[in-house]
């Protein structure tokens, strides 16, 4: 059956008029220079995802069009506003190399110094924290937060000075290699599952999660943890961008949006992060009267 457009009806309701107005606005906007650029950006994002053979949700596609990512060339239709809004934390984080050099260097700073760690953040007060790679001047800050466990997400050997600090402070250390998503999604679900199990284990709390700069690997781990807690995806993405700033990577977001939570939900239930799964018993083949007759054969 042929469909009839609003204009072909001849008679218009208020809803029809509003629909026509919105359609004409969209058509006019698409013909503007900004609309043309937006369409080009949309096609570019779609082509990028298609080349990488990655599934992407409509939500993530819209987000990629309006938010700056270092791994996705941007047309800056927004006039640079997206970069301004993607600045992240103001304190630049140090790399693992400078951190390990500082940890072993002979300086005037003592392990009692209490200087906040770059990109430090509270995930859950008193339980889970995040940061960049700690330096010697941050050791006192770690003690101030009574950190019991530290989870390092990079594979490089731990500096002797850093290890000595953890040993002296009685901090247990875990190391899981979370691969960086550079140009493609490289993070392995099995390794992320392992990291999340350590984060969810309440016996490890308070726990500090860190990588090199507290942006990508740490950001993905925290984002997956937030998903376990059923946080809204908009809030998860905003938190990721706050710490990653202009270094945000779309490949990180593709990973943590698509991570299969079923891999870790058993642990989440066991540790009380989510409610136990309700098991519905199968429907009985017998009626209520059948059950009565079974108990009272004389009926």
C-alpha cells in the first residue's frame, strides 16, 4: 500500500505541522556549511569503524561526531569547543620511565612526603582509587589513604624503590598487563576480567589502580567497573574523558562499551556488587488439584 506524506494529506493536524516544521529545519540545517561538515564527519566515523570491522552503537557514533579523540581525525565543526571540553585534568601525568627514575633517584624528598599523585581520583570513597604511576613524593599520599593493595596495569618491571616502599608499607601488589588500544582494540577480555576480579575483591580494599598516566588502561578498567555497577553510559564516558582529556581514544570507548560483563558477573554477585540472580523455577506440569490428589489419593 502506498504511503502518503504529510503534505499530500491536504488537511493538517497540529502534530503534522510540528513534524513538517522539524523536517524542514533538519533539511535546512543539512544544507548549511556546518551541516555539510557534520555529515562528512559522520561518514568519516562510519568508514573508520567499518575498516576496523568494529560494532559501534548509535550512541557512540553520535558521541564520536561531537567529541575529540586523538585516534579519530576531527573536522572541528564545533569550532574547537570539543577540544576545550576535552582538556581533562589540569596536572600532566608523568610516564612510567620518569616515575621509576624518580622512585630510585637520591633526592631530598622522603617517603613521608604527601603530594597528590597526578591524575588521582576517587572511584568509590574508601574503597577504590585511580591515578597515574606513583612517584617517590607520592608515597606519603598513598599512606594517607590507607591503601592496602595496588593494581598496576602496565607490564614493565616495578622499580626497586617503588617495590621497597610497598613492602615497607605492607601493601600487596598486583600486576595485570592491559594492552593499549592504539589504532585498534587490543585489550584482551581475559586480562580485563582478571583486573576487574582484583578490583571487586573487597579483601583488597582500599585499592589503587594505576597505569602510566591514569588515562587509557586505568580509564578502561574503571569504565568496565562502572558498567558492573550499572552506571549510566553517559556518566561513564564523561568520567573517561575527564581523566583522558585531549588524549581520549575512541578505541578505548569501543572496548569498554562492548566488554562482555557476563565474564565477571559471578564475581560481582559473590562480592555483593550486584543483587543475586533471581532463579525462576520452571512451571509445574501439575495443577493445584493434581497436587492435592497426589497427597490424598482417596479424593
